[in-house]
C-alpha cells in the first residue's frame, strides 16, 4: 500500500489531500480536529492530485455540485454507512443528525451519527458540513464553524440569497 499526500490551496485555507493506491482517503484542513499525524500521510508529492485539485476548484467556483473521485475513507461499518448518507445530501440542502439517524434505523442513533460525522476524513468532498442541529443551528465542524458557514453560504440557492433582507 502506497500512501502519499499533497497540499492544495483553497478559499478555506490549505487542504491536505491524502491518497492510498490512487484513492482519496483524506482531505484535511490545516487546523483540522482529529487530523491524523504526518507519519500516516505518506510522502508529500507534487503530482497525482490534479483531478482532486480541479474538482475542488470547480466546487469553490460554484461550477460543481458533486464530486467524482475514487474514495476509500477508513472507518468501521457504521462510519461508512453514515459517510455514504452524507454523500446523498444534495448540494444546497441540509439534514439534521436526527434525519440521518432515522435513515439508519432510529433517532436513538443521533449521537453516534454525530460522532461518525465528526470523524469524516474527507471534508468538503463527503459533505459533513451539510449536517446541522435539530433546531437548524450550526453545530461543531472539524474545520471550525467559520468554514462550515462559508461552505453552506457557497452552496446556498440563489433564490434564498435574493430573498434576504440584508
């Protein structure tokens, strides 16, 4: 198994993309909570992440609403199920932890969904920023609430933006 990483500039700061055998296993902010140690990211490379960089650039330019990259996030079966649900939240929409828990079998899973969401290793690409609290308020985010707010504003439908008073 060959693991490598590259650093990609973005409007939310530098992102470290990590791949193992050509599949993306991580995308981390500089100050990402629960960011793995440098030893698990492999050697830094200057090539091999062009498609990731291109798709992220399109996303931040408002030209892309989904990603089409080979992904291989590492986690147990429950985490994988939660992360799969995150990929199904449409661009410009949000879900609550309770919504996701119900899809997994019951609202009793809400805290476990929150924990899995917080351990999502593929920020932005697996859109954990689209999950909000039961009251619609922003809750914790591995990249910080300012980044979560930025990503949600980027994805906000134009009709919602036009309807704002200020």
